[in-house]
């Protein structure tokens, strides 16, 4: 084959593959075999027209794309083998002009593993806060959350909304003629003062199906300076009215919700779960701290294409998390008095650090031979599948490309555990 390495920089390799005429001809023949059944040409049985006839009628380029799909992957993998490249991501492939009977130039850009020497893994110094203590206040909050999760909902769709009722509505808003925000299925407890000042009062008395315009003026001392003193108009469509009542915290509640005999026993169960959660948070904090300390030891460039892919995934995950809580990125930024540019910059930096740490952990896994047992592997795959709401019985087959990520994360966790075992940890 004919392949030329042009350059390797910033952990990306750039090379050119020249697909010879004979090789592309093999691809065209495979493309013809795949597609001949799709052409019904007079004088020939369906699916039996010669390739020359098809190309004469539709043009030779009619078979080009599938021919490339047959040829390019094989040429690409043969090229990285010949060039001895250690790739770490998907390639960006650009096919040049195609003219029958002439070689084809294919330009490739692909992330590769950066070259660096592993430093000593033992003795990393990290500082982490102590594990959270569980107080009676924490237990009270946990029980209130249980009350909320097991609330009694009374449908009031045919009655006017009153203070204390929960109104579900869609809204779109404008601030002094500029589009501002919008959301569907927004839930608001009237009287909670959980939305913009003055807004909730305008919903008292509304019924399911009502459409109304709500006008408010933001206070001059509003926390978001860009909104202070401005007029806003909300176009509201009421979708439901409910009265939500919390059940009394007593022994009966404990028996029905947690299968324990008394409220005191429920408090003990709550404390146990909160301690487990605090321990998990502390463990995650330790791992994040030791991986950061490891990452800070190395200086090398990471490919922007990989960082961009990571940043997009992180932004999507953050957006979905906010949606699950009934919020939006726009609303979040308004609450913290920030903007999209600042958020994207922060996510970009986080994505760059994640990408860098991934390269380092991968090198440690390969050079130090970190492995997981079959039992650990199966357990990890099932847990990941469950987190996605996937049938864990066929998780290995259904995860597809995600399977590689799961296996890498399991091994990376082994690395983090080793680093922590040999780290110098200072409690803050």
C-alpha cells in the first residue's frame, strides 16, 4: 500500500493514503454486488443488469460511496499498522477527488497516544476534607424527603388554584421585547416564593386549561444585574392543578414506607443510609484528588477533537441532569449570575483535564498490567446497564461501543485504588 506520514503534533497524526486503482476496482465490484438488486433496467431480469450497463445509465459515481465503505476501513487499519501508530479515538477521514482509472488520495487525521514516561506512582500527596458527619438535622431532612416522595396528591383540575396548591404549566417569557426563557411542565407551589417575585400571586384562581399573560417587574436590587428593574411578560398555559399533602411522620408511616416497626427505627435506618452515602462521597473525593495529583505531574498536549467530543458529552449530561430536576441551563446560569460563554469555557477546561487523565490512566493500565476479574467485570457491566435502565441479562451484547468504556473505567478505578493505597493523605 502507499501511505505517507505527514506529521504528528498535539497528540494527533496526519497521514495520506493513496488507494491504488486495482484496490478501488475491488471496492467497485463489491459495491456492484451489493446494489445490483436495486436496479431494474429494461432488457434484463431484475437484479441481473451488468455493472457496465448500470454505470452507463447512472454514471460510474453511483457505486463510489459503497466502494469507499468497502475499501477505506481496510486501508486505514493497514496504514496505522504500517506506521505503528497507537491511536486513541476515531479518525477524521477526507477522501479526495475520485476519477475512474486514477488513484485516490485519502487524508487522515486521528488522535494518538502521547509519548511520555511514567513517573513514580507511589507517594502522591493529596489533601481531602474529612467525611461528612451525619447530624439529627440531616436525618430530619432525609425523612422530609421521604415524606415528599410518598406524598398524597389530590387532583384539583376542575377547581381554581389556591395558596398551597401545585400548578403545572408551560411558559415562554420576554424581557423588554427580548426572548428570555421558556419551559414545559414547570411545577410551582403557590405561596412558596420559589419563582420570580409577584409571579405566584397571578396564578391564584387559575384552572386547568387557562391561558394568561403574567407581567412582573424585577426588583431594582435583583441578584441578576441584567434583570434588575426590568419588565417581563410570561405567556402561561396551565396544564394541571393539584393539592399535595405530606403524610404525618409516625410509626404507621415507618411501617408502610420502610417495613420497620417504629419511627425511631426508621431514623436509625436513615442514619445508616446517610453514613453510607457520606462514605461514598468521601471515596469519590479521594479518587478525584489522587487522579488530579497524578494528572498534574505531566505536561503534554491533547487533541482538540477528543476534547471537543468529551466537552459535548459533559454539556449534554449537565443539561439532562438539570432537566431531571425541572431546570434548564439558562435558568441555572441566571441563578448563579453567569453566562453561556463562562460555562462553556469551564466545561472545556474540565474536558481537557479528563482527556489528559484518560491518556495517563490508559498508559498505567497498559504498562503496569492492571486487570479486573471476570466477576468484577460482570458486576460492573450489570451495574452500568442498570444505571441506563437496560436489561442487565443481555447487557454485554446491548452496550455496544459503551462496553469498552465500562471496562476501561473498571481498570482505571483499580489504578486509583492503588494510588490511594500508596498516597500521602492529609485531612483538611
